[in-house]
């Protein structure tokens, strides 16, 4: 029997650099942990920012920690289109030539020339679980999700292997809604 993998919905969020954190929240700003996320060391913060596009603003978007080397905004395709941004589908961290936006915090604003993406659906996995699943880092697979009245096979799911990961699938809110993902949902790799 194929190994089942927990499927999590990754809602819109922002990763900030130390520099942008200080511009948006003040010179002495630090991130305040609201709750831990499934990936070790990652957490949702109390801090929130507005993401401003040409058409409208997404208010109070979650900031995730810890800070990163480059500011990144992850939206669903629906989010991006609704605010007038043509965000490319990319792996996290692949930001060159991506879309821009304005971020607004309580102490300032940051104009991004790039950094806005629709995250490619992906599987985080440990090397041990990758071996058990029969997948390798960078491989692109399909994932079958069985849900009430909306079973779906997602193609183009990239595998990301690291000993620093917990094994879990991340899809965005558009994808979760398409598959009627509610509560605890599991998927299995289809080759």
C-alpha cells in the first residue's frame, strides 16, 4: 500500500528580510511567534502587512518567520489576479524576474520590484521518507487526494528533500478548494 502524506493548505503569506522587517515595523522590530508551523523552525507571526497591487489591497497578510535573505510574497492565483499582479508559478526562493508589489506595515512601506509568486505545489520530505516514497529531490510527481465529492490528482508537484524538513505536502487555497480539502487530508504519490 502506498504511503499517505499529510496535505496542508498554505494560505497567502509573506517572508521578510531583516531590513524590510525594520522598515515595516520599526528599527527595533523582531518577529513575535504566534504558532509553530509543520516545518521545523518555521512559525506564523503576530505581525501582518498589507499587500498592495495595482487594483486593490490584501489587508493583514500573515508574516512567517524566521526572516530570510530575500523578501517573498506567496499568493494564490486568485489572490494575485484580484489585486492586479501577474505572479508566476515558481518554487519558493526562485524570485528572479517575478512580480512586484508594495508592502505596507505600521511604520513604513517597501516597494518590491520582484518577489511575488504563486508557489508551486510541493512535497517537503526527509531523505528517509523520500527513499520510502521512491522519489528524489527536484523530481516532479503527481499526487492523488481523496476527499468528499472532489477527488483530484494534482500534477506538477515538485519534491523537495532535506533532513531539515518534516514530510508534508503544501498546496495553496485555490488548490485546496478545488479538491474540497477540509480538516485532516492525506494524499499519495501517483507515478
